[in-house]
C-alpha cells in the first residue's frame, strides 16, 4: 500500500513505537487516504495514530509533538496514493509532441491537485471529483496553481478537449470564496485563445483577485514532432509584440485598480518580439518565475549584485552553454563582468535544438546529444557551465538519457550544472564551483571522482 511506512527518522516521535512496513490508517480518528490527509491531520500537538502491522493487527500510538512538527515518516509512495493522470487531450500538449523511444516517465501526464500544493505543479481541475473539491476547501489547501488557458467554457473545452473543462471558472469561484489563493497560467496559441479571447480571460480572472494572485501568459511551444496533431501557428515577432502590448496595457490598469499587475508575459514573448525584458520592479514578487516570467531579469539583477560583492575570478578559462533565446543575455552578463575584470576568460555558446526542432529555443529542453555535437572541437576552456534545468536532478542525465559523465567525457572537460541564479553563476565564473553529486554508476566511477579533483 502507498501509505505503508518505508522508513522512520530517528528523531521521529514514532521512532521505536512503529516499524517500517506498518501502515498508517488514521490520525485523531480521521482516515488517512493520501499525503494531504496525513500532513493536515498530523499538524496538531496531540495525536492518536492508528496503525496496522503487516500481520493485520491494528494498534494505537498516543504521542505529543511540536505543533506543525513533522512526524518523520517516509512512505512507499510520496503521495501515499497513485498519481492522478491527466484526463485532457490538449491541442497544445507538449508531451504529445515528443518523439518515440524516450524514457517512459517522459510520457506520463500528471494533473494532480496534491502535486500542485506540494510541488507547485499546474493542474487543470478537470479530474477533481466533487469530494476532492470539498476536501480542498475544507482543508484550505492553498495556494493552488491552475492551468486556465481560457475562461470561456466552450473555448476551454475545445482547447483541452474535455467536456469538464468548461467547469473551470465555477470551481475557481468556489475556491476564491473559500479564500484559497490561486496562481494561474495561460498557454497562448495564436488564432485560438489570444486577442479578444485572452482579453476576456484576463477580465474574468481579475474579477477573482486577490484570490487569483498572479497569471502568466506564455507562448505555445511547438516541436517538429506534430504529425497528426491539431495544426497550430507559432508566434511571429509582430504578433508577440501585439500580445505584449495588450497584456501590459491591461496589467497597468490592474496596477491602478489593485496595486498589482496580476498579469505577466513570459520572457520568451519578449525575446520573440525583440524587446528588452522589463526592469526588476516590474515583476513585483516574481511569483511566476517557474513559468519563465522575469527569470532573465532576476538573474541579471542578482548577477549585478554578485559582481559588486563577490571575489575576483581565478582566471581559469570557461564556457557557458545555453539555449538560443537566453544566449544574448548570458553574453551581456559576461561582457558586464569583463568590464570589471578584464582578465576574465569566458565564452557563451548558444545550442540550437536539433532534437525537438529549431522553434524550441529554451535552455531546459537542450539534450546531451545536441550539446556534444555542437561543442565538440570548440574552444571550451577548462570548465563548461550549463543550467541545472537541463538535467534530472537525481539521475544527472539529459532528456535524451545522455548522462552528465558521458557528455563530460565526449567534450573532454568537467561540466558543472549551475542553478538559475545570478549569484551562483558569478561564483562559478570565479572558480567557486557548484558541488556535483553524480549517482555512482559502475561504468563511470572514474568520471564520478574526477569532479572531486577539480
């Protein structure tokens, strides 16, 4: 069972009272169905925990702990339940645009409200049962991240190709009435949910402010693997500019009415329009960073501060590999650093996305194969820096399953993944290298230890 205890932390109040293999059935007479029930009902100071041993015997443990303190249990499944797959067939779904033959986990579409609350994933609300809606309200699960795309019920049904998609605003209205905060996103598809449809969506989402705390508008991503899928049109430079003008004008009105813009466009739209990313104060709390909203501006702000406060570089030559969209911004940061430290020896290399198609320009979708092919034989210095977003954090491999060790061996130098952070980038340029925790793979032990020697 997913709510079976896998391990117990030595500091847990249940240490020595329960055992791995036992199952948590209830806390304070509340049945535990999943991680949300567990976290909510385990919050109190006094707990009566009902457990079941592997032989079927049930027993109670009464304990005292700090209010809000963790019980220190690790379960067989993080959610204590099976993840809920997406029930939509969105016309712009990126997973439907993946080539065959990638690792199976790449093709799983989650749409789980629990992951929205716990990990910040975006959900469409289409697979929530009435009981789950009531539970979210009762437990006051907040904030929740919602993929809205369109507020018009019929248009949203067309976009998500799900008859329940039209219930979105009704559900969001109930959440807003219960004081639940929502951050929203709109994947904007030219000719479908842009223009007047986008304006309608902004009006109706604004009406739920302040519970609708922020909304990002990001351009649809289209790979070269779209055979048999709904024909979609990418943003042109002109249309990106028109969309920016409309969203920014509406957001200025929101700023006057509410003290917040509420609506922000992703960095990619500014790049497509050939416009400068807005200044730091424009992004207020940077709520939508995970959607690529203000990410480049925040990095520049952080980098400028780090440049004034940080150490001088160690002089070791390096290179930075990044997506085509972000490359000019990284070059700008490097040039800024060279003005202060002329001895700095670095280069920026944009990586063209041959794997997914040249219309995909973001850094996080660069594959190991593209990185190797386009950098072999180039002057890379002694270190290569890439964004951590290119890799799975635990496995340390790229989307095409090329491992970090394999890429390092092919290019003949250590590769250091850095956080999307201006301070971390300047540290790396200076020679304060990020720790690289590679999984120990038998075939690559020498590569594993190589990082500890640099």
